[in-house]
C-alpha cells in the first residue's frame, strides 16, 4: 500500500530544537507517522510540554536535555537515547535562530555589524544547528549503515534577504554542508537533506511580520506581496516534507536536496 511508504514505526527519530514551533511541528509529524520521537533541547519545561502533546495525540515521545553547541552534552544525550530506545535512525536538526544585534535596520552600516553577533548566529545555526549534531549522531548512523539526517535551512539561505545578513549567510552554509555530507555519506547508507521553510511566524520573527494590532508590518506586507499564495506558512505544513525525507522507503534515492516549502515565494522573480 502507498501509505506503507510513510510508516515510520521502525524509526527512532531525534529532533534537536523540538521545543520550538517548527521543530515541534516536525516532531509531532514524525510521531504521528509512528516513529518513537526524542525531543532534544535545553528547555525541559517546553520539551516535556511537547512530549505531552505528542502522547495525547497517541504518539510516543520522550524529552532529552542537551546543548547543541556542546559536543560532550550531545554525546551524552545520544548514549542515553541509545540505552533507552535503541540506535537513532532519523535526525532532524531544527535548532537555529537570529539575533537582534546581527540584524541591520534600514539604512544601517554593514561595516559596523558586530563580529560577536555574526559569530553567535553562525554558531547557533551552523555549528550547533548542523555540524556537531551530525557528527555525534551521524557517527552511530554510519556504524549502522543506515540513517536520514534532515537539516532545517531557510529561504534566506537561498536568497540573501535584506537586514538578516548573518542569518542568511549561516543558512546558506547549512545548505552547502548538507550537500557535502550527502556526497560523503551516500555510499554508507546515510542520506542527508535539507528543508527550507519560507516565512512561518514564530516567536523570533513575529514582531518583524506583525504589528501589535495583528496587521502586517511594512516588511510583512512586502513578503505577502511576494508570495503567490498570499499568506504565511503554518508549522504543520512542514509535516509532509519531514515524514517523506525520514522514510527510507519513500525517499531512498533522495539525498543532497534542499526541499523548499514556501508558498511559491522562490518562484516569483518580479
């Protein structure tokens, strides 16, 4: 049956950044498809709340504390997960974000962008967002000869959007690293792909997109005007892409790809 292609009952999926809006929606989607899901993050309260939501919907999930920027912390988390559930076969790298001091207001001088802010954004999105988790969890996947790594990139990594210069550059690096790892690990049974969401309102960008009364800001209106579907995305609309990439049967010949989920934003050039 076609639905069997997306049955993840045999998978143990780790979602780093599963305490966030987009990562949480992906964790829920994987659990709904049958995977045993581990929500990994630093915020225990938010993580356990996400687990309760998954369990209430009939899924299986646990929370595991870890700092994505600390290799030792990640290795300890991996070992605890393997001991409790077994080898991890799906890794979703959904940690990331931006910083206000790495964002250029209109008319700001790029030459004055603080190096510390730039480095922090790269650490969050590239080092902790992909590099270290892929090294730690990828090592065991390579030993098993099986696995799917799904990195969360961004539209900003494909098109250098104004103002969020450090974030755009970091997400471009995420896409590049995704393709590198896909090439390196293709013959060893580990597939590596990325998902690039378009504009999805979340805590970190809500004030950039909406005014206090709920209407669009100038920037929010510009984005909607450039999006053929004329709306922002909803977190659950990432479910299909993440389940497809997680499934060995559904996407067994798919690696090194950047799957765009953007309401047509990248298709509009004028």
